[in-house]
C-alpha cells in the first residue's frame, strides 16, 4: 500500500512540475519578454512546489535564477 501511495505522490508532483513549467511559456509566448515578471511568476510556482516538497522547490528556485540571468543577458 505504501508503494502505491509513494508512486502516486511522485506522479502527481511530476505532473504539477510539468504544468507549472509549461503554462508560463505558452501564455507569454506572443508578448514582449519581461524578465522581471517572468521571474516573479517563476518564484510563485517555486513556492507552490516547495509547499509540497522543499527539495524540489529549492531546485526550482535555482532554475528560476538561471532563467532570469539568461533572460537579462540574451533576451532583453
């Protein structure tokens, strides 16, 4: 029973991570890039993920920081 619950939890967190990663990309694809707004949105998503799994939330914050630096350097 514990293995089923563990697999279900991992699956749900994976789906949540995928959805929160793709939604900002799809919704802002046609707009002018705004690095600060994208960074704030990314941090909100990281906070939601950290509520369920602090380790995954911390990794997500690192991805947010890398994306922000990339946006400032190459997109803006």
